[in-house]
């Protein structure tokens, strides 16, 4: 016993470790406001959410998916990145995307504190599972932090092969990219409601070829699916180079999802911070050409206490505002999915109406002595001559801003012969009904009704008309207002 007591008293390494732990505890910031603002202690009605999600999947599979398959919607490609903000036109929805949690994407230059911010929000600092951080470029992978029953790492090739996840389309970017994709699963209350994606920092002197995979294309895939996009800067890295400029070009049309974060704000005196804030706006102004610029949060998002003689109260309020922003995305995740599926259904319906019009025009112009290839080439090269698109605008609930690019159909019919499609009037069956009627019913009645039932449960004092606008088109964050 005496020897044990002696070893306890005179063990210098143990004493030093205890002193270090005591110092760390004294400088760590209080995290109670994170749990309070994000309502991590509140119990959700998981049964109601799962039931509404199941109903949404049923509407999609019964009313929208058959039209996608009949008219090969997934093979339609759009040339402009910004043609349909929030999603690539030719992509089909999947069960993985319908059931996936909201995605929060972290973008920005290297070593601005993206990984530290993820560690702070999840409370991973000084645990074996924290994301590696440092003054040099440290994150070379796209890291997806998601919920799981136990802590484990998932290789990118496994994530892409699992069809139940929403990441299977990433396989198209090749094996080099999948080696740079990693998933981390952990049982965390916040990750039950949201998924974080940490990205490699932008290094302006590095070319895409040096990365070994199409970096901008991968970023675009995540941007298209993100519910909230944090673009992080620090006071020493405000220069905008070609790669960052390209990134903001990819973010065009997603301004409502973007939040600019000026991190490490407590490293500057208040007067210097005001100058840096102005310099940041000056640098970004040419890249964000909108009436209402994205919200800028100024704080230091890491677990240690703010530096002395800095604006503690301001930083704390800014942090709580950002957490409220994040919580709003989490609270509205089901409404956003319904709005997304409805918008997706509208695009599928427009595509089917256009293909139907091409088929009808082709049959009308064909005669016994006509060359089918020449006849259709004339139609697809000059659709305005045959009122292809104008006839669709005459249909109810079709906006000219929702019409796809005409050149997309030249490519589409180059792969899919017009003779391989039936007209919409022939897409009916005795048991299943007509495809057009089913998708129109889903767009005009079933999806708004599902949205209304959710809003009514959240606001029981409101009538269904007050909640849904009596059948008016619900506000959709996937479109430019």
C-alpha cells in the first residue's frame, strides 16, 4: 500500500496529465446552448415522421416513378449548371434520397476551421473520433459524418455500393474519387436528424488533374443535394482565386441555402474585424449577384473560450443565430422533401408532355414515302417551327421557366429513337389507370394534401386552408423565387 501511495504522489507524468486536463476544462466553452437551441433533448414523434415518409414514398412509386421509366427521364441531360437550381435535370429520385436526412455541406479554403466546426457542433474535440485539424491543409477527403448504431468508418466504395444510402450515384466519378470518400458513423442525437459533409479545402494553386478526380463535378453533386451550405472563411484567407470563383459559380441559384461564415473572429481586435468584414463583402460581391446577399455569421466556431478583450456577446449571439438556422432546416426537413418530390414530379410531367408532342408531330408529318430520319431531324432541329414547346405552354400549370433546354432533346432523341415511345393517350391500363392522370393527381392533390396534414399537426390552431393556402402552389426552396 505504501508503494502504491508513493507512486501516486511522486508520478510526474500522471500529475502533469491531470494539470493539462484541468487547464483544458477551464478554457473550454460552455456547450449547453447548442443542445438547447437544437433541441437535442426533445423527443420526436418518430412514428408520425416515418408514416408521412412512407406515404411520400408510396406517392412517388405509384404516381411519378412509372412516368419516369416510360419516358426515360433519367437519360435527359441539361447543359447549363444553373438551369434547375438544386438538382440536375436528368436525375431520378431514389428511395435513398427520399428517406435521407438533411445534408449540411462545409465548403471553403484550406485551414479555415471547417473540420473544427464539425468537431465543435458534435462535441468530438479531444475524443478519439474527432476530425483531424491543423494549420496546414489536412482534409484531403470528402468526409460524410452520419448516424449509426456504433462508431465505425465506412469506405467510399462501400457507401457507393449500398443502394439503401443516397450516395450510390457517386460511383460515376470513378475509383480514384471513391478512395477519397469516407463515411463516419456514430450514435449522436444531432446526427439522427442531419448529416454533415466536410470537404477538402480549396487550394488555389492546385489543378483538378492533380486531385485525380473531377473535384468541381463532385462538389456540384453535393451542392445539388445540400439543404444548407456553410462557406467558411477566416480573416487571413479572403483572396478569391479561380477555384473559389468556380465554386461560387456552381452555387448560383442556391443563395437561399448559402451561409457565409467568418470564422476565427476572436483572433482580431474589434476595429480590425470590421475592416476584414468589409473586405470579405468586397471580395464576394462580384460572385454573389443577388438582391439579398447570403447571411454572414461572425464568430469563432471551436470549443475553446473566446480570446480576452473581444466581442464575446456578439460572437455568442451570432453562434446561436446560426444554430437556429440549422434547427430550422432540421424542423422543415419533411416539408422540404415533399416540396422537392412535387417539383420533381412537375419536371417529369413536362418531359412526358414534350416527348408526347414530339411523337405526335412525327406521326403527323410522316407519309408512306417519307424518310423517317429526315422527317424527325427537321422536327428536332427546329421545334419552334412545329410549336413543340409553345403547345406545352398552353397546358395548365406549366410555366415557361420550367421548360427544359431545347438542345437537350436533340441529344435525348439521339440516344432514344422517337419510335420507341408511346403517346400519353396510349399509356393507360384498366387496372392501373392513366400515367398522366396519376402524376397530375399527385402534383395537384396528393402531395399538397400530405404537406397540409404536416402543417396542420404543427399548427393545430390553423385551418387546413391557412396552412396550405387552399391548394396554392407551396413555396419551394428548390426553385429560384
